C-alpha cells in the first residue's frame, strides 16, 4: 500500500520534523516500509500556470499548432504545441524556458521551422497522472505565472508499506490510521477527522434497507443527488494517482479516496436500480455479472446485496454491472458497511477475485467507522461540488456490535515481559496517543481498547506489551541475558546417533551426504525402470510428477546416482531422510519413518566386492555406535529395484533394522552399463533405539596365545562360524577368514582361530580338543577339512 | 717358530684386505681361528716348547689371535656400513610433489550450518531435538493460535495430504510437542525449557533459483518464569554473533505471526557491507533474517503451560538461507539436486 506524507500531514502537524526519519521510525515501530521512498515532484521545476491566448494552425503540419501563451510575464510567449486539445482561453501547465522535467531542461527549440519558447505539458509529463492524451487542463481559478507546485500538492513523499505486515491491523488500511501511528511516534496530536453533521438530514426520508443475514454486521447508507462535478479536484486526483489508483470520475474517485483515507470501502448504486436494499444469501447457486463485466458463480455461502430479491452486489467484494452508476444517473445510494471478515475472505478465495475492498474487509474492519465515513464523504462532496445534495436521512442498521474490551494489567507484568524499566507515565502516554482509554492506580493499569483495535487485533494483556514496546522503540532496550537456573543439557539419542552416522560415513568411508525430495520422482523413476509405488498423495501438488510420497529413499537416491555417473569412477552417496509407509488405519496418521539410505557405485570394483564393502560399512556402524555385531539374512525381493538373489535383512540386537541389497540388473545397467550399484536402507529410529553395549574390558593374557588355521571345503563361512561359536569354549577369542579360494575341487575357506588362556600356558592338547570337535561337527554336515 | 707367526700374520693381513663380504670373513675366521685353523695349530705346537720359550711364544700367538679377531670385526663393521649405504642408495628419493589423493567424503551444507548453530545453542544450555515432517493440522496451526480460516493460513501455501495431515510448513509445528515433553520438568522441577529443533519444511510453490518447495529451518524456544523481550534480543544477538563469528548488530521490527505476541522481524547488520549499504542489502544496511517473538499465551496454554506464570521467546531461523549466505550458493535448487559437483565441496570445517 502506498502512502502519501501530504495526506498524513493533513491529520498531524509535523512542522520541524524530518519526514524521512519519521518513516524509518514507522518501519521499526509499526509496519515494514519498502526501501524505496519516492520524492514526488522533486524532479520538476519552473512549470507555471499559463493561458492560451491564441491558436494558429501550423502551415505545414496537421498536428502542430502555433500558440501564444500568457505565462504571467509582460509579453506573450510563442509556443509550438502538438497536443490536440489546445484552444483559446484554456489554462494549462507550461514549462518555461529554464524549467526542468526530469533530466530535460527546457530551452528555446526549433520545431518545423518555428521556435518554441517552452512547452505545454500533459499531466503525465508532470507525473501527476497517466493521462497523456493532451495537455493538462486547469479549471481552477489560478493567476497566470503561478508555479504549479504552489498551486497543487505535486511535491509529496510517497512510501510503500508491505501489505503483509498489516494483516493484523485493520486500522492501518487508510491514511488516518497511519496518521495515528505517526502521532504516537512523534508525540504530536492527531486532529479529528472533519465530517459533515449528518443529523441535519434526519428529517429527510429514510432508505428501505434491511439486514437479513448475520454475516452483515452493519449497513449504513445515504442517498445523494444533483452531482454536477465530473472530474475530481486536482489534489484529490494527485493523491489517488500517487497511491496507485487511477482517477475515474468524481463519484468513483470519492469512494476510493474515502477508502484510502479511512480504510472504509464504499460503494455507490444508481438509486433507480436500488430502492429496497436487502442483505442476504441465496439457497440456489446462480451467476452474477460484476461491474468489470465478468460472470461469476455465486453459491449459497456468498453474501449478496440485493434490491428486493434481485442481487446487485457481492457484499464486500464488488458491485454488479446492472446497478452501476451510468452517465444519466442523477441520484445514487451510498453504501458504507461491514461484513463478516471470514465470509468475505472465503468468498474471495472461492471467486478467485480479490479487490481493494475485500482485502480490507478480510482484516475485520471496525463497524464504528461506517457512519463517520459517510459523514466524511458528504463533507468532501459538498466541498468539491456545492450543488450536490443529500436526499435521504442516514439509514443505519447496526446488527452486530463488537463487545467493548477492557482489562487491567500491572506494572510488574510489563516489567516481567519487557525485562526493562518503562515508567508509568510513558506507558500511559503511549497508550493514550494510540487512542486507548487508560488510567493507573497503585501500579495497576485499567485499559479500554479503542473500537478500531478491538475487532480481533487486541484481546489480552500480551497485546498491550507490543503497543508499549514498539512505540518505546526496540533500539532503546537494555539487552540482558536470562537469569534462569542452569541444568545439564538433555541429549537426544536419536539426534546424536544421526550425527555419529554422518561423521562415520563421511570421515571413515568418504561418502557424500545428499538431500532429496520426500515424494516419488515419477518421471525419473520411469526413465530408470523403477516402479513408482502408490502411497499417500498430496492433494494440492502443482506438478503430477511429485504427487505421491515416497515409500523408500532408494529410488530417489538411484536417480541421484544416475545423475552423478560422470563424477567419479567410484563414489558413495547417503541421506538421512523421511519415507512414509502408508497410513495407520486406526489413527489415520501417516507411518513416517526416518531412514538412512546408502548407495555405492563403482565402475572398477566387482559387484561382490562392492557389496561386501557396504556390508562392512553397516557392520562398522553398528559396532562403532552400539558396540554390537550385525547379521544378515537373505530374503525375497518385493520392490522393482531389489535384486532377486542378493537382498538381505540387516539384523542388530535380534531385530531387523533395514536391508542391504544389489540393485536390480536392468536398473543398474540404465544407471551405467558397466558399473556395480549396491544400496542399504536402515531405519534410523529403530537403530537409535537399540541400547548400546558397554565396553567390557577383557584383560589380555600374560601367557602366549595360539593361532590355528584350518581350511575347509565350504561355500559359506556361516556353518564354520556357528560350529566354532556353539563350542562356546572360553579359550576361543576370535575367528576370522584369512583366505577364500576356488579350484577344481571346489571352494575352500581358510579360517584362523585365536586361542588364549589368561591363567596358564595353552597346551596343544587343549587346542586340538576344540578344533577336533569343530572338524568332526562340520564333517557331519559334509564340510570336510582340506588336506 | 716366531717366523711362522710372522708368516701367518702377513698372509692374514693380505687376506683380510681382500675379503669382500661377511661370508669371506667367516671363512677367514675358520681358516685362522677355527679348530683346525692355523693359529689354533700354532697353539697346539706349543706343547713341544718349554719354560721361558713357551711363555714367550704363547704371548706372541695370543697377540696374533687378538689382532686377527679385531681385524675381522673391524672389517665386518666396514662391510655392514657399506651394505647399509648400498641399501640406502638403492631407494630413490620419492616424489611428493604430485597432488595428494584426498578421497574425502562430504557433508551436506545444511548439515554443516545446522551443526554450527546447534553447537552454539548447546553451549548455552539448549537441547537439540528432531521432529517429524508430516504433521497434523493441530500441530502446524491450531496449537499455534492459527485457527481455521485465519488469514495467516493464507500466507503459506501448505501441502496437504489425502488423510488430512500435511507436510509441515514451519518448524514451529514442533512447539506443542516440545512444551508437552518438558512441561513437567518446568513446572515440577523448575527446569527452564530451552530447546532448538531444526527440520525440513515444505511450501507449495514453484521453484526457481530463489524459491524451493523443500527447505530447512531451525526453531528455538526458551520458557521460564521471567523470560523477557530483553532476553530475546540478547540471545538472538549472541547466537548470531557466534554463528557468523563476528559482532552482529540486530534490530527488531514489529512482525505479525499468530503464535507470538509481540512478534518481530529480526534484521541483522548486512554481512557484506557491515551496515554501510550495498547491493546485497538493497542499500539499507540491514538484512531481514528471522522472525521471532514472545510466545503467545494461547500457544503456551495449548502446550499445558500457564501463561500467567511463565513467559518465553521463540524464533525461526532459515537454515537454507543461512547456508546460501555462508557459502555463496546462488541457486537454491543445488541443495536438493544431489549433484556431487556442487555438494562434494562441503567437507567439514
């Protein structure tokens, strides 16, 4: 919203104050002001009122005229002018020789053989409207030679306030409310708004008007006629233009002006079309043509202004085309009303049509304002067009009145909330200047909230704190640390496990952390041949490619691997992110999981080696973070990206914490023809919940240890390992695989068993007893010792 | 007999000169000092002598024996030294001038920035929590004093799911759970609530270099009996100065957020120009950084905390924005791209 400093200054006397500085303070205390502040009129000078004394057609040009103008000097000035609306006796804005318009300095200039000593200007050239159809026509009684900047309020400071920072302040949607803030900030008094006394019309007939719906809070109206003026006063038009609105005609301009001044939207109906005002909703939907010529679908929730049964306006949003003021309108009915804010907002969304009026109604306007606005309207109307007349009494139905809000608060409350000392006097003065009723006794303040702040904005004590502190100025605050007691910081296990995982994967295994999105990348999956599995969906995704929430990070990570195949011959990615596994039917809540996904990619390592490498990464992780071994159990593939043979459940502490697998060959080939790709997905919460084993110190034996290597003809280590473990001999300290070998006789595995006894020197017999039993046990299963 | 000694001495001294390795020396030792060696032979022949002559001869032979032993060990040392030198010289000087192979992993830049902030807050006694990404309407709005049809819901275009839940549009969605989790410790044991909860947020908007539908924030709250606006400014200033590792000026402006009252927009002095004004701060000298405020009484109430007794502040820091500012990342989409050409550069600091 654009604001005019001239307009604000009409209500507060700022003489002697730096206005730019005031705007900065406003930004720090009330609402955000955009960086650029416009110094209107500062780029023009030397433009005066001048009268056209003669007009002659240019002998060779159809467009140009040769004028003599009276610019208030002794001699008439010769001017060549191309505007179509020149005529003798007309007064216009004239840029004399030496004048400046922006970067242009006016000097005598030859045009088609004649010298022009100055230039007649359009309103657009002066910067007071966008009209450049002809030169400006001045109808006010001004002496020739009067500087146009003395005649009109062309010089102004315009600043823009971010509408978003006004959402909670219905009172700031007009200049008068803004002026109140400036008054509080500067300590200068706010002048009352000048209005016409409407009681003088009490004897006139009233308007047939009735609110038939609780969504209308107040409806005030008045009829006027005999409006002769068509074009608004120049200063009014300049303000409208500077504040971002186009001048239309006097009546329309006046309603807009009122809205920008008081924040109260107004509407004018042709009285011939509206003589029986009813405010209601309709049970059946229908279409309604608004004054912009658009047919809009009205449903049973949209509040309408009607003439009898016939809708004439969408309440709070826009009037209808049929009841609009037209050229032969003589009498009009002026509406100044308030409607339920939520209803207006919902209708706005439904109709996808936001207007300057609806924007204000959405904020919960103060119903007290409607009559004042009509009084102001009448005053401005009569000032600018003395022949116009009021022809009805003020007709006003006040259906819903907000309750008055008043409460007490203590000085101690303010002290506790602010943490600084603000004295009682300052508190009282601040609140008074903002229009609050305030009294103080024994450090207890009693406050009455003004109606314009009581529609939703201020409801409780904490709201008062903001009023006091923002005017006090946050820059003036003493800054202090808190005096709360100290306790140890609670460590969140899940968070710390997450950090440990990241450190381990980055520092020890040189993996790269990535982030991806939480939904299926449907198109990218298709390109790799990954099935985009159905799951819970977004209802308002703008792009169908991202509509379904992912069940697993693996597919999204494979897409990222594909993207990076030229990054290095071998690399590994990981992400800790979220997945959703459908909806819990009992709670109707998503089964959200936090998963760790790792993918290894290599063009140089064999699939087996890469898979084992990933296994070791997982094993190091469980060992490092939980001091716990990890086990793997082959399982059936169910997802399109899983390898039918090489897919294992990851078991830790006896429960599944995730899976590790080789990527399905066709997908792997689409990622890279020759590369190996393996992945693991671990549930971070399941893993974090495992209680970590403590370190149990095992004092090293002082006697020599003994290592025995045994080579078995076997495919897998598991049976050998379990044969050794089931021995449960206290002498066995460790078993490891030292070699695997494949020859014509089959696959063999060499294991090394470490024996140790803390109490005495081991004997060969003791060790042999264990190994013999292991060999015998394995022989029963058909696993023989290699000779 | 003495001539024989001299003869052996003469012969040995030339032989030892010619010995080239340990093996030859050992052979020499056996040849002269071994059981059948010539010096040993001399000693054996001593039996035939008597008296003074025997004593004299014995001395001479012992002298010879010592001479030979010393010469052999001297020569052995000399040869060992030569062998060592040869070994040393056989290894070339290794070239370290080639670029080293680092093979390092990388953290996501968000992780790095987040950890920095977390560490600052931990050092001030804040606990670090995580929260779910899919939340209920109650968590994201109702409990934060944003009732249905409140215009504040217009400000953020939220992704809604078919079951009525939503992708959290702000980390504030975790506030209610944090209050409930720690209210007992606050009320019964007098332990202030001091928590930060970083997390991923979602907004339904078109993406470009400056806009993302998926981004990171970090929420922080502190609740105790006498938490004030003055404390809020202190913590924000201190924390941001730590994060940016320089003295940061902060200023508050009124800002409207339904879950705080009063609510503020916090600006910091421009990091590029220090407040002088530059293109980065649009010549204002200030950067709008984070919304914050005193926790709204209704929000405390929803969390089971009596606002008459307790007050608190809350803030929301944009981690994504912070990471972009810190590392000069120009295109926000790089962060979720998975592109290792960008992301592999973020090794730990």
